[in-house]
């Protein structure tokens, strides 16, 4: 497992599903596990490839520049209004918008862009990969939930070999075991903040 700073060890799991609906169902199930304290979901990324090879990536927590700029403008503008009146509001809003957009451009809070690219390169046509970044994982709960999604394939995880085999058995996955973290490039799972 990967340790990110002084935080709990982070687990990265990537599962390929025959369609995006099954991937979304699994994400909903994992969200339920999180709600019941069986794991902490830090990020989820869905990577979809259609039959023509077009790939679409949906990230759950990666900040968008426009949204971050608007938020930065609002908060800095209010602060500027309190300190400098109407002129402070205009200056604060302009500064906040620029700072918010720049922050969104340079900061990635979830699964690192290197790993998103790895999953993007690994997705097969007419499938969807759901990549999950979690901490405080109850492995048995994940295996039990995976059993409801037979037909899916484990494409990556940094879990131990025994847990990998349990997940693969629950999924009915007979493919070769996925690469382990020491078999892939030494990448951080989560982006540095």
C-alpha cells in the first residue's frame, strides 16, 4: 500500500466492467460501503472506451478551473468588500478568480494524472474501468461486494496477493493477475497537494 504523507495507507483498485452501467452500480455500492464505515473513498475515476476507441474520463474530485475561479472570486471578493469597500470587492474578486483557476490547473486532489493515464491506456473497447482510491479499507467487505459483480475483471490493485485472489474469485475473473505496484512504474496513487 502507498502511504501519502502522514495519512493512512491508500489503496488503489481498478476494475473493468462490460459497460458503464455496471461500473456506476459498483461505484454506488462502494459509496454505500463508505457510508457504513467500511472504507473511506478518496476518489473515483471512470474511464470509458467505446467501440470506435474514443475514451472518456470522469473524475469525481478533480477541480475544474471555471468552478474554482468562480469560488475564488466569490470568497476573495467578499473579503475585499469587508476590507476595502466596493474597490476592494472588485480587486479581491479579480485576484480570487485568477488564484482559483491557477490552483485548479496545478492541483489534482485525487488519483494522480499518471494513474488516470495508465487506466486510460489499459481500458479495452466497449468497457469501462472504475478506479478507486480508498483508505481504511475493510477487505472482506470489498470482496463481498465484488461478488455481486461477476463478469468484471480486476485490472490493478496494490493489495496483497491473497486479497487479489479473493477479489478475482468473487468477480469470477480468470484472467492473469493484474500487475502489482512493483511491476508498474513507481507512481504516487494520489496527487500531492
